[in-house]
C-alpha cells in the first residue's frame, strides 16, 4: 500500500490512493477541477493544509500487531478521524467569521491539525500494552485526530476553551490545564478531549490550546524528545526548563500590558 491522501472538496471526503495522477484519472477531469488543476499545473486553487491530509501507509507491513491484516479498515477509520478534523476546522472558521462580523477580537492566531500516523498509533498502543488493532485504537487512544489552536495571549486560550465548550454538538470528555499546572519539564498548554458529531458517529478529537510562546517552546522541546542520540541531554532539558520559566514570566507581563492597553487594567 502506498501513500494515501485525503482531499476535501466542499464537504466531500475523497480518498486518493498512491498518487494524485491515478486519482484524477479515476474521478474525471471536469468534476474535480481542483485535483486536475493540481495535476495539470493549471493553478486553479492552491492545496492548503486544511484540505489535504497525507497518511503514509508505506510502513504498514512491518508494524506490530494485526494492522497489516486490517489495512483497509484502518484506512477507512482514519478517514473518519480526518473528517472530524474537517468538522473542527469548519466550526473554528464559523466562529472566526462570527467574531469578525460582530467586530469582536478573534483569539485564534493559527490552527494546525493532523491525523496520527499508523506507525505512531501502533507504537503508542504497543508501548501501553494494548493490542494493536483498529478496535483497540478506537477504544484506547484519544488523540488520533489532533487539532492545535495557537493564540496570542494566555487570556485568549481560556476564551477559546469557553468558545469550544459552547459549540453546537461538542462535548468535553476531559481536560488538562498544563498552563495553571505546568509539567515538571516546563511544558504548558491546555488540553481538551472533545467528542464531536461526524455524520452518524461521534468522534474523539484532542484539542491542544497554547500561546505562540508555548508553541515555540514545545516545538523545540519536541525535537529534543525525538532525537535518538543527543549529547548533554540532561543539560539541555534543564536549559529548556529555565527557558519555559522565563517565557512564562514574559508572557504574564505581556498579558498585563495587553490588559492595560485594552483598558481592562489601569495603566
Ligand atoms: P505527539 O507526537 O505530539 O502526538 P495521551 O497521550 O493523551 O493518551 P497523556 O500522556 O496523559 O495521554 O497525554 P498528555 O499529557 O495530555 O499529552 C498528550 C500530547 O500533548 C502529547 O502527545 C504531545 O503532543 C503533547 N505533550 C504532552 N507533554 C508534552 C511535553 O512535555 N512536551 C511536548 N513538546 N509536548 C507534550 P504525544 O502522543 O505524546 O506526542
């Protein structure tokens, strides 16, 4: 099995096997101008992060458990999670529109999303002692669909949490506030596990909310975590912990300045 690409055209989810070229040939040129445009280099519409999900199935055969026997079901199930991400993007887009048209400030700086790769799913299941299967992944993992919302300020993060809680059909299953209670290594973010309706199903989505500064720190720290051989790992971790603390202080000061500028606090 090769690389699979999920493409959303309007509300339709389309699976693309192996390459855009095969796909464009299958579905016809006229109906999906978008894809043919990419293939034919007509530049009809740009492909954006929001409407293309690439899932790499190339390593599937060598994965532990019975994923390789369930390849088709795995692919379809991941497609449902990809749809859940699309639903979240739509909801966030609608919120943004509503705020902007009401002349209200939008607390969203950027939205990133991803569907966990089969390799990473299998690794996480095996690492936690669970069976590696589609059934087990649906039951045991909450972060197959992940959406990250990046906000300018700490207050914005909490405002976004409130907006998410009020969204139609969205249910909060659990939350972790690593902003009020940072992890020992300095990690700060607000995590929510949401359940959202997708066609006839409900699907779990992990939403991570953080500020620009928290995102900056987490990306650097994430790199360290996945570096196989690193010299002075302990020292770097300590330096990162100190940076996290400095960023926290700076962010809190910036937040106070913002409150003064917006008239919420006396200057
Ligand atoms: P990846 O590669 O980002 O997907 P859970 O993993 O949700 O079943 P856990 O471990 O209690 O259970 O979850 P937690 O603490 O809420 O963390 C979930 C995700 O938050 C992680 O997913 C990371 O994306 C992010 N995260 C948590 N702690 C850290 C940290 O110390 N540093 C960084 N950079 N990110 C962190 P994964 O699956 O671990 O990783």
